[in-house]
C-alpha cells in the first residue's frame, strides 16, 4: 500500500515548519518553567514526550491513504461526541471545569479530539457537490447538528475557548465549500440575534472577562490584570528581546497560565520583535502552505479535510496571539505547537498528519 | 478503488484567492501590533518590567451589616490595622523578617511558616502576617517604615458583633476562605485570604453581604515604598440584611437561660417569621473573624455541650409529652376517641410483661381528654396510642411537620425521625412491637424532633393547621436604603385536621397553663392568656434506683431534657415559642418559666410601642 512515490512527494517543507515551531516551543517552555519550583518531571520533558507521541501519530495518519478515512469519518465523530458525554458524567474536575477523561494512567481532553472529528465529519458531508449555485440552508441541517451537539456539550464543561474554535472552523468551512451568499447572510442575521441568548448562557466569570476586555479598568486585580501584565511582558522584550532564560515578567508569576495560554508573552519577552516576527511568520507560512494543499487536492474530501485543519490552526494562532497582545478578550485558547498540553499538541499533530496526507497524494490519483 | 469526487473543484480555487488575503490581513494586524508594543511602547514597558515594581493592594469591601427587625445593628465592621509582607520585596531584604518579628513579638518560625504555606502564590501579592495590631505596635511600625522594606500596613474592615455572643448561632460567623471554597466559588471574586461567611446568616446570605472588592495597582520603589498609583478601583459595600428577630426579645430569651443549655425559638405563627433564636451554650463569633487560634477552636470542638451547634435546628431530641398533642389529634381524627372519652389512670398500666408508668405515681383517676392533656397523663395516652396504632400517629406527626426539614435557610438543619411500622422494617429489618406504640404515644422511643419542628407543630395548632416556612430574614437593602429583596410569608403545607379537633386541643393547652392542676402553670401571665404543653424527654431509661422526682440527685448528663411549647394570646395568637432546656428536668419547672419571660417581654414591647396615628400626634401637640 505504501508507494515508493510517497517518499518522493512527502511534504518536507510542511514537516520542517512544524518541527521548527514545536522545537522552539520546547525551548521556550524550558525557559519559562525553569524557576525550579516544579516537582516531578519538568514540564518541558513532559512536552517532549507528548511531541514524540504526537509525531508518531502524525506519521501514521499521514501514510494511510486518506480516502480510507471517509468510511470512518462518522464513526470517529460519534465516538468523540460519546467521549464528551462521558466527560460530563464522569470527568475529572480541575479548577472548576470538567474537561478530562482518564483512561488507565493517561488523562486526556476529548474536546481536543472533537475538533479533528468535526473536520472529518464535515469533509465527508461536503464530499458530494452542491451543484452550480452552491449549498443553501436546506442542505445544511446535518452540518449544523455536527457542530452544535459538541458545542453545547463543551460549553457545559465549561470550555468557551474550544466551543468558539468549533464554531469558527465550521463557519470557515461553510465559506470554503461555497454556501450561497443569501444563505450566508441569513445565517449572519440569525447569529447576531442569538448573541443575547448566548450571553445568558455564559458563566459569570466568562461574562466578567468580556466586560473586563471592553473596560479593563473594572477589575485591575483579576482578568484586567492579566491583560496589562501580558502586554508589559511582550512590550518589554523590545526589538531583540531580553535573551533566552532572561525574562523576568513571566517567571515571577505575574502571569497565570504562563506556560499554556500565555506562552507567547514569554516568547515576546525573551526573543523580542525579531523572535516574534520569525515565529509568527512561520505560522503564516504554514497556514498559507496549508491553504495551497487544500486547493491543490485532487478531490473534494481531501480539500475540505485539509482546509478544516488549516482553519483550526489559523483561528487558534490568531486568537491566542491577539489575546496575549490584548487585542481580544481572554478566552482559553492555546497556541498550536507552542503551548504546553498533551491532548492539544497531539490533536494538532494529528491534524498536521492529515495535511501531510493530502499534500503527498496530490500527484497520485 | 474508492470513488473520487472531483466535482466543482473550481469553487475552492475561487474562494482560495480571497482567503489568502484574509489570512494575510489578519497576520498583518498581529505584526503591526507587535511592532507597536515592542518598538513604540517598548522602552516604557521595559522600564515597568525591569524594575519589576508593580504591586497590588486589595481594597476589601465593607461587608453588609446585619440588623434586627427594627433596624438595630447586630453585626457591622470596624477598621483594623493589618500587617502584610510582600515576598518579592523581602527576598531582596531578608533582614526585614527578623526586625518585623521582633517588633510584633512573632517567633521567626511562625513567619516562615506563613511564607512557606503560600509558595504557589505570585511573589508580588502581600501575605497577611498579623491582623488587628494595637495602636502602640502601629506607631512603632510606621515610624520604622524606612527600615522595613516589604512590610505593608493596611487598614481593613473587620467584622464586629455589637452584642458579643447574642444570637451567635443565627448570625453565624465568617472566616478566611479555604481551598475547597475557593474552588466552589471560582466564578466569584474570592482570593486567598478573603473572608467568607461560614455559618448562619453570614453563610446563607454571603452573596448579598460580600460587596465588591476594589484594588489598586501601584508602582513602588526598590524598598517597596509606594511611588504612584497606576490604577485603582473603588470597593463597593455589601448589602444590609434585616433579620426578623427582635433584639429586645432575643436578649430576654438569652438571659432567661442563665447558665443552662438548650434552645429557644420564637416565631410569629401567622407568618413564620422568627422573633428570637437562642442556642446555648453560645460562642463568640468575632473570634472567627479575627482568625481563630488553634486552642480556641479546639476548645469549641471539645466542649461537652456543643457550642457550635444551633440546637434549635441541629439538635434532635424526643419531644416527650409535647407529642401528646399529636396522639390526641390522631385519636380524635381517626374516631378512636372523642373529647368525652374517659379513661382511668392508676399510676401505671401493665402491658405485655412490663409496667408503663405515669409520671404521677398516685394516678390521675378517671379523666377525659381535656384533663389528660392539661395534666399530661401518660396512662391516658398509652391507651389512646394502643387504640389508634403507630401508623396513624405517624401520619399526623408528618402532617404537623415532624420527621422532615422545615426548609429554613440556615445550614445543617436536621430532619428528625418519626417511626412507623415500615420505617422500623426498613431501618432494623424487624417488625414493630405494640409495646413500642406506648412509648411512641407519649413522645419517647425512636421519635426524634428538633425544637424548630416542635415550634412548627405548636404554630400549626395555634393558626388552624397551617405550616409556614420559618424565615429569619425580612428584607435586604443596598447601602442607599433601596429594598433589593423582600421575603414574604410562605405557606408550605396545611395539616388535614378538622377545626373541631383543633379547638379541643387548643382549649386543653390553655387549661394546661391556666387551670389549677395544669402542668404548664409556670408560663401563666396575668393579662394575656397563654396556651402550651410541657414535655420531659428521657435521656436514659429511668434507672430503677432513681425514682421519678429525684432528678436533682442524678448527674447532670443523665437528667431529662425539659420542653415547653406554647403560644399566645389564646384568642388571636401572635407569638409561638418552643423551649428546650437540656438536662433541665421537668418541662413545667424548667422550660415554662423561660417561655413566660419571652411572652412577657413580647407583650410588654407590643404594649409600649407607641401607636402613632395622626390623632395621637395631634393630641401630643395640643396637650
């Protein structure tokens, strides 16, 4: 099954960009968590283990011909949703939210894998073409079900960040597969009118974060405080940064979740504008590269699949960095390949595996 | 081979053109903003971070006050001076620790202990070292400030209870949040060191009382001295909670207990509003507010008479003869007896193979229901119990609110036990013996009730069978006096008991207090007619060598509990009271006089309250 030509067409550029960011991420984690207070395995070591597992998963995913995945798309999706339900019933509660499931000695977050399975399900659904005019609302019943079911379950955990990502990936795919403009406008109007309803659904702390973002003076000790500190950290890096291991802002505990959601502020502090431009530039390249893979795909399934992964990477990256720079409210959305977290790293690499898969088969069919 | 669907791939290409620009534009925003932060504002921000001189000061909101129904303050806040350490500044000036320890007479180990316990906290956030320091220490600290980098003295509100231990169980207490509470209240504004209601009204109305904390971010110099504020948000005080209790009545009730233990609750039977709530022994709630010491805590926990328990709703006791009210109602309602049914008491009744004694050794002779209730004849009710049976009595006990929580908004209410044949089968797996019905009929045996349940029972008798939710808060106001919430009476149930039956009971209860041989004579008042029932709850089965009446010779912990449940005035009840005196002996002797004092005070207040209609005011003016 594995063709020799696969190695010739293997997307080394994509692989290179991913490895660059991931290894840079480990270096960054090493620096951020090096103030010597952690007990047990250091965080960067754990992240290296996750990276190894993730890379292996990525390669396996990449080498199985992606058309086989069409048969399993819905099964994978249903499994992921069932896992979400299990989380709500039996999940482990950490800091107020119920996001983890334990299998043996391993804890993982099913919500991370829901993203990939949603993309699979959407790709399978949009595999059949709508005809010349594009899809209209009446075609979109199932896709809406696909996205809202896990979204509601995830909001219950509660995990606003992941729910937002699911919605954004879904909307991006709608645009990509050509939904009629009239339908898109109707959707937009419906969406806006739903905002007050969603607002009522939000938890108090989520509301407070949004209000704080709109008016940071309201809560200088809480969410508003993070925004200021994060900005100070990034800004204080200046053009060339304070240097590797020389950041102070993050290490003194000025920032919460310094090694997960706010990892980019540490990078900005230590590596300055130069480092930021390099890393953000590689992200940009990676996303544009992914878009080319999507349009270069030989079939609809491959195109939508790879586009979904790219959309996921884009929204994660953009929202996270914008949040760290104080351009957006604080929502829990980590930065792909840089933030600490096993489930997220592995699910990102699985997505990359799908991209590689589509990329190396564009000449084969 | 699988089908490849390659239809309309050109759609994707069309979208690709726009999507590229979209992604490009989005990243351009990021690049531009990075440049703005790191180049244009770079040097400013670097200065802020390099000096690492931003400190946080919390501005704790004043907690809402607790007031009585007439607006008299029961709990408020007073300023206290507290000493904090900022770990980040201490690190650079470690000698401070020694100096501050010396000034405050704190052993070094204790200081290190405090700093160690908070390792995961950000280093720039102050740690409380000592609260409520006195004036002399404050002066010393302030005048030595320059030598004490990293030490911050701050004024914060501390909870103060106006009348010490008065109504301590009702008011409750506050304390520092623990880790569990921090987790529970994640979406609210609590931090390590924040105070939170732990018990009583302080606990249940926490959300109203808390207020909104403010804060300041300030820039400090190398010695931790304030240079300039960067940002500040004012705190906002919590809401004031007006209780239903009356301070004067509460005070009289508390004092009536002298040094005895037990519980008293007074309630308006027309609304369920609690007028007084006493539990003895009481505790000093302010000890918790200024962080209680380990010894104090241990002493409270190990105290033989459980001062931390609100016995009015957490203590469960057999109701003794008070329960005869229920047995009588069951007898009348099922038709097993009529008010005229006569029975003979010779001082005891032989049933099975043992003697069930009446408290009156000589016996009551031949009497009807009225006299039996008024004189609390055990023998009469043994026989009624046998006629009615356990399950019918249990049914009416439940109708009157026993065996279930009243639903009062105070923590840890207990539900008591009303036994029945099915209950015993389930609990012990054995059947009910009819001998047990005799004990049950006079309120002993498995039966367990809280004073609050007994109060609900007597109130229902007084008001025609209605059960009201007992309420301790009348309304909540914000600091401007605007009413935020009002608690109106809630009827939670109505006992299915005929008016005729209730009338018979009411008259018998009146007789118990006001007729010559009634057991509740100790509660009789001159001007107001009181109706009530006494009770004596056995703590241990009467030992053979202790004849009844020899109570005073027994060790205190084996003596019976004394009960009295009553209401007044007889014609139009305004107040109902349940009194329990732990190990007090007979209800008539120990509990009824306490109720009398409370009734006396209540009607005294009512009488002296100026009824200022417009006419009377005019009279005053022209007099």
